[in-house]
C-alpha cells in the first residue's frame, strides 16, 4: 500500500472512528478519498482534515462551521483568513462553554443545597439519626 494513502480500516484505527463516520464526512464533502471501485484511499490531506474535523466537533463547532473553516485554507493568503475566522469561532464556542459551565455550577450548588435541606428534614423526622 502507498504510504501516502490509508485504507478506510487504517483511518478508523488511527482516528478511532467508524467506517460510517468516514462515509458520512465524505457525503458532507468534508473528506475526499480517492475511489478505486468500492475501495476508498485517504490521503495526507484527508488525514489532516479529519484531525481538524474531530477537533472542531470536540469543541462544539457545527459541521457547517468546520466546512467553512476548511475551505478558507484555499483563500491564498497563507491561511491568515482561515486562522482569523477560526479564532472568532473558537471565541464564540469558548464563551458558550463558559456560560454553560456557570449554569452547571449554579445547578450543582442548588441541588446540593436542596439535598441538604431534604436530609435535614429526614433527620428531624427520624428523631435525629443522620441519613445518607
């Protein structure tokens, strides 16, 4: 096998994804493997793109945002436009993640408080014996 390409199985093993995932990204025109009949061969470019797709998904980017960012690579300004837009989208995601984390912290604190009150009520109902 050509060291420049990887089979679908090799891609799955290397990136811990399923063949269905790779076919899905191909159908969304995010990956462009070489087709030899039913066989798909993924190039270095596909591997780099998949790495960015998976990272983007982990950070909460939509597939459309990822597609737009990947396409900016070809603008011809040594990636300046792509990097600036990536930074903008990342800032938006980070703001959203921090907002959600604050909401979760508030919910956790409230739940602990409610559990404490219920535990106190149970303790007084059972004559002073602490419950779990």
